[in-house]
């Protein structure tokens, strides 16, 4: 059975990958840093068929780990996939120079993850051709958009971990006729005096519009990753589809309503200062 080594300082990323790989008959091990991974890889009794490494980590980065391994004959042929919340031409060029085989944008779905992994594993028939680490053909690219899980889409800032991400253009107000059943949900929260902000994402987690105070793009990226992770947990352990994710804090609660064609993010305020804050 193929052995995959996951290197990421985020426990949520590691667990989501481990669960997904297990469902596809792939064994995985993990490390929380580049230094820990390098120590494990230098162990002569340890062998792996593929390495998945986060680009930005405390200490040794994924690019540094990949470059270090490529300078050793033992690891020159090991497939390496770099993971990043921001995939652009510069990241692709750095990944190519470091010797990586492919770059995967976070957050990601198993529909793009598994074909890329199987395309690089020895003896596994690829479902699709993985994206090369080098720069793509020179074509005009749309402006960046937040959190899209499809690697073949235009570059977009998204970061499930605290990584720097470019600020997207200020979105317009929420659309008058949102997709699917979002209209009824939006109307419900518009009438709720505790609702502070709404953000509507499409099926690929692109921001369609918002009401109330604008939400930080990083929050939208984290929300998209929570949805992807919760979906994996639901299918793996409960055999049920995800409907709602709720995160409660001291003064606020974030509610994610998940449907096939949209995700509605709602920020609710609680406490004595609660008031109707939506515009």
C-alpha cells in the first residue's frame, strides 16, 4: 500500500488529509514541521512513496525542505506536492526551482486531491494530469478571488492556516436573487436583530456578495476550509451530508449554512449590546 508523508503545522489539514487518504486505500503519516519531517526521512528504515508539504511553516519552509531533499540522491525521484493558500506564478516558479512535482491550492477537495496524488504515485493510474510546478502558459488571468478549491481555476487567495493572503476587491452588496434556497435564509437573518454580517459564497467558495460589515477575507478562507473538513467527517463517520457548521465564541457565533450550490456565512452577536446591525 502506498505510503504518503504529510508535513503541515495545521492539525486540521493533517487530519483531513489522513481521513481522505484512508478512504482511498492510501496510508499516511505526518509531521508538524520541516525539521521533524527531515529527521524522519533521514532514517534509513523509513520509506515513503510521496511527500505532501505545506509551503509556509514555522522554521523550515516547505520550499526549503524540498530543496534540501533534492540535493540528496536518495530523494531525487520522490514525488513532492507543495500546498499553499496562495498559488500564483511566483509560487509555481519557486516550487519548480525547489524541485516540486506539483502545487495544490488550499483549501482543496478530494476531487482534485486524489487525482493529483494518484497521478504521481508509482503504479497508480492517474485520473487527471497533475498541475506542474512550473509556470503555466501565458494567458490572461482574471482578478484574484477568495477561497476556491479548484486548482485549475484562476489564482485566488485562500489560507486555512495563518498565511499571508492578498486582499480581494471589495465585493458588491449581496445579490437580489441569490442561488438556490439562499433567499429564504438571508431574509430570515435580515429580520434577526442579532445578525451582524452575512456573506454568500457559491459552490466553489467564491464570494458572491455580503450584507452588514465586510468580513475579513481570511475568515472566508477559514470558513471554506471548515466546510470541506466537516464534509469529510460527515461522510467518513456519519454517512450523512453536511448541513450546518456552528462556531460559538464569547460574544459572537458564526453559522455556516451549507448547500450544494452555495454556502451562507452568518455572524451573530450575543450579549446585552446586541442590536440589529445589518444595513
